[in-house]
C-alpha cells in the first residue's frame, strides 16, 4: 500500500512544473544555474550593507547598555554606603 501511494505521489509530482505557473514568462531553452553568467542582484548588496549597519548599531547599543549597567551598579553601591553612614 505504501509503495503504491509513494509511486502515485512521485508520478503526480513529476508532472508538476514551475513553468505552468508563469505562462507569460519566456523561459530560456537551456539555462545553467551553476554558470557564471548570472548577475549579482542589487538587493543582495543593499541587504548586506543594511545588515552590517544593524550589526554595528547593535554593538554600539550593547556597549552603551553595559556602560549604563555598570553605572547603575556603582550608584547602588554608593547609595548603600551613604545609608550605612547615615545610620551610624
């Protein structure tokens, strides 16, 4: 039963083609996907630079957050010392 179902599924999928969905597009007769003739997409370079910008900004924000956390720890320690001095 499994063999029949698998065979029917493979047969049905082999009849499918992406070309059926895009009837208005002229597909090349023989296109080689691994060839070097494919151009770099402009959007890829833009996304790469945007990603680098976000990464740089995240690093800067993390540095600022670490600095702020250290300042908060120092202020809490100072407040605790001041409370001890007032209590004595």
